[in-house]
C-alpha cells in the first residue's frame, strides 16, 4: 500500500463478502497518479479520483498488527460505479453477483452519493437499492 490510498472496488467488495469471487489484485483509490505496482506480495493497482471523492473509508487491523484503510462497503460500490465508464448499470450489477447486501446501509449510500457531488453516483443509488431489494426478495 502507499500513503494516501485506501482499498476499494472489487478488492473491498470481496473483503466484505459482497461478491463471491476471489480478487487476485488489490485495487486502491488515491488522489495521486494511477499506477500498478508488483512485488513478491502481489499486484497493487492504484486508481485516481478527485480529492472531493477521497472519503468513506475506515481503518481495519490486518495480520501482525498492520492496519489498512479500506472503503466502507457503500463507498466501494460507489467507487466502482464512478470509475467504470459507459456501463449498462443494471446489467453490470447483475454481473457482479452481489450477495450479503443486507450490510449496505441506504442512508450511507445516499450520504456518500450526495457528498460526492456526482450526478452519476446520485442516480446510481436508486438502481443499487432496487437491485438489493430484488436480491433480498429471492
């Protein structure tokens, strides 16, 4: 990990068991330049966002006393929406095969989307909530 970054996107979604897949590369959000770093521990991808979008993460303790910043589940999903260009969003949600959506908090989704100032994220919350409702009814 590098300073000024937090784990997000599919890496965070997998950590929270929101997607069933194993994610081999760790993807983080940064306000710095995008880059990929490979070392004996694995591949680390750093995606760039504007400073106004650099929020919504928490600290978790990892092995051997190491701590890491990781997006809250709601922010990981919104980061994915923000950084994925030109998608058919409802179908994209289907492809993610979201699970355990009961951990997503509606008020936090709205708070993060509204704080972002991004119309794309604000529009996406309704679609996310409808999709989560469909999953929970199945």
